[in-house]
C-alpha cells in the first residue's frame, strides 16, 4: 500500500488503471484509514 501511495502522490502519471482498480477493490479500507490519518493530522496542525 505504501508503494501505491508513493506513486499516487509523486508520480501520478504512471498509475495504471488495473492497479488502481485493484487497490480500490482489495485495499480500500487501508486507503480510508490512511486518508483519515492525514485529515486528522491536518486538523491538528491548524490547516
């Protein structure tokens, strides 16, 4: 999941649709947890 996040954040042009679809269908819960952590961190930083 971390590798996908790094590609998504830093090199979005190299994302392949089959990989994206797999992440959504197989790892959506992990992605939602990650985004929740990011949002909580942003709120803690006052942004």
